[in-house]
C-alpha cells in the first residue's frame, strides 16, 4: 500500500523536534560540547553494585538460551546476570542529571527484561521483543506505564507509550540506543512548571519516540512518585540478564541565556549596509517579548531592527544560528558582530562573558518570496540548543511510503554507503515486518530489515532518481558480490564481477502467496534462489538449488569484520550484528576465510542444495 505521511518524514532528523524549512534551517536539538564516556574498567561511575553485576571483556549468548550469558574476564562491558545465588539489584550512577543525551549499546538474553530509568523515575523499557509485530508500552523501547493500584484490574497501568515500530534485534546481538531526555522544570517555590519529556529516542537507527510528554514517574520509580530537577540514571537489574557497553552521555545543566527588554523599529525599503538607521524615521516601533519577522505593519520590503539585552549566566563560547526565512539577518552582541549579514540562516560563534549584554538583531525582507520568519537557535556551554522566535514553516515534500500489509515487491535503485548503487534491486516486503533487498545482477541478498517497509519519495517525487529507502532497523550484509563463484582453492580470490561466470538473470516467479523465487544461470548451471520469511518473524530462510554444480563451486553466504562460530552450524557476524545458521550443506564443510581489509567471509562448497537461516 502506498501512502503519504508528513509526520514520519518530519521525524527523521536526529537534530531536532521541529520541521525543516525550505531554506534548510533546522531549529531544535544540536549536540553541544563533548559526550562523556562511562568508564567500564570498574564500578567507579556507579553507586554500590549488587553481586549480580560484573565488568567483563566479552559476552555472548544464543538466541534460544534463556536469561544466560557467557562472559570472559576483561573490561569494557557491564553485565548483569541475576540468579538464585546472586539476586539482581538495580544499578545507580553516581552522577545525577537533569537534561541528558544518552547513547549506548545493550544486549538482551532470551526472555530477559530490564529498563533504563532517567532520573531514576522515567523508564524506557528494555525487553526481549524479538519478532513482536505490534509492540506495546511494555515492549523493547517502550515508555513504561504509570501505575495506580487503586484502579480496577486492567486499568491500573496508564499513560504508557509503545515504540512507533518494533526495531528490536535478536537476543545475543548488540542493539544501539540514543535518547534525548528533558528534565521537568520547577519554579523557585519547587512547584513543577513543565513535565519531563522524551524529546527523541532511536533504537537501532529507527525513530521510536518523539516529543513525548511524561505526565509523571512511571511504575517502579524512586522517591514514592515525587519528581525533582535531577536524579541518577538507573538500570533495572532484578528482572533478567542484560549487558551494556559504549555508554556515553552529555549533560545540560547550565541556565539558558535570555533575550530581555526587546524593542523594535521598522523601516520601509531594502536593507542598506551603509545607511544610518538611527537618523531615519521609522514606519513603526514598539516593545515585544519575542522575536518575530512580523512585528510591524509592512509585509514586503522592510527592515526590522531589534535592540535589547542578552542575559548570559554562563560564560563561554556560544553559537547563534538565525532563522531569517524569506529575507536576511544579522546579529551583534556586546557591540561585536556575532552573525554576519546573510540570507535565510546565517550562523556565527562568539565568546561571551556573564552579565546583561547589549544585543542588536536585524531582519530585512526584500520581496514577497517565501513566508517571513525570524528566530534564533542558541547553543552554549552546558546548554542544549534551543530555539526562540517565529514557528518555522515547512516546505518539505510529503513522503511517499510503501507498506507491506501483504507480501509486496518493489523494483528500484538502492544506495549502499561506500558502494556502487544497486540498479537492479528487488525489495520484498512481508506482513511479518521482515523485509529484504535482492540484487538481480549478483544473485545476492544485499540487506535485511525489520519494521516498516520503504520510502519511495526519491523515486516517485518530481523527476525522481529511482531510489527507494528502507524504513526499519536495517542490517546490511556486506559488499555485494556474486553469491556463487568457482574457486581453484578455498583461499582463492572471489570474483568481483560476472566476467567468466556466464551469469544471466532470469527474473523471478511468484508462488500462490506472491513470494518470489529468483532464477539465474551461472557457470553453466541453472540456479533457483528461494527466500522466505520465518513464520515467527525472526529472520529469513534461504534455499539455493543448483543443477550440476561441479566440485569447485562455492557460495559466499556471509561477510563481516569478524565471523565467529558460536556452536555447531551457528555463526555470529560483524561484532554480534546478526546470526547465520546453516540448515543443509549436503555435508560440505563451511570455511571462514580472510577477505582483506580486516574482513572475513563465510563460504560453503555447493552440493546441488544449500540452505541457511539469517537471524537478526
């Protein structure tokens, strides 16, 4: 099904929660300063750790092994494995935070349950939700419910928020989480003036929450349901096995600068750099509490000059980016140019002392093109970028989205970072929310993903470039090469093109459920390539059948920086990014070999039939 959705499109940038204007200006959330890594050489970053917690150098498990990790000595990985001897306890950071950007990798064991509580009060759920089609607030990445025991059964939980889609990976694979958290605000008397928010959360590269207001603490919070300006980061440790690495955060604890005592004067005509506006008669003037391009009565050619004070409470380097939509802008602070005159969204940096500093902001409109708007993105030391001014009007194109409520096939170009465009790509979507792209020129699976299917705006909007983009949690399967190749020896170089292979694609045929079977000729053999989504939604089953393969025909079925045999026939690829499980090799022995550039390949001699499962 093809649909258009502005909401999904506007949610895509990590930078901010507001929309993109036609000039490319993005008000919202930018990174200020450096992220602070959590030292996992020991527990010095945490309060007292319970006996279920340990620091390890390596951790692994199998996707069907409940609540258990194998781990080895070393540092860099935080592991929790509660059992009868070592009952789990929650782990608290020594650091207490307000506004926070958090980024980390985590791994779930099969059937496990954990969570991250911002300020110890607002839980983002971590759960083994592998294969769940319709996630709920209690699933992986969900914002857990608040709780009221006085309500009837079935109504005790409320105000929980499910992730927009299930982007979860299999147990035993590393998952990547990014969260932008905004703490609640309080006035001088301690009264709450603004609720906490999850401004943005991404799981495995997929947006799962945006600008979610948290009316109060979620179930199991510290402090008997009270709220404060700061609190510790808390990891749930009493529900199951979970591991973490690469934890880093950026805290924003400094007060924002404010624009005070703003007054404006408006002049008719275009901006003249050499003009002395202090000697000219304005069309209008007045006071205002905020920046706007529409303070006066004029709508076409005019110049607005604001004067007032910028009250700076934290000294340091500041960045100012102007939204001067439909015109141009300039800014002076403390009688020094902070933003040079420029069109649309000029930007500048300046080092400021504390105090009430004189500020002058100019906006000039020179015609009727575009909607006039004036605003500022302000970033400073310990201050998350914030926007003040006119709302930004978006001229972005509504995206064209293709879902896969039934088995769906779409041919397009596919872009691969660092590789040539796949120009004969067939993307196959399923109602199980597991999808893949097949390269007809190589007989190879290029990528797999879980979640929503495709965005085709680049292909179908305006003249288009023929490209479609996956919408879910994407796993690329390495450099696209021919799946089949003749080798004189297992260590011989794999062919980088079809020269000498006799490769000829023969398209595909559909079964009764509209699922394709791909066909091609290679090395004098006829090849059928059947790829089917597993019923439980855990991955794909691939079966390759080859007529008269010969003794020197191999299949290249995996590539990555590291390929490890976990146990018989089960491999984990690329720093625990995905699994491959061999099903039928015709007794042929697989080979893990070096492929140059610190990469490895898994190849298998082909004995007429080869089948394996991709789990991710």
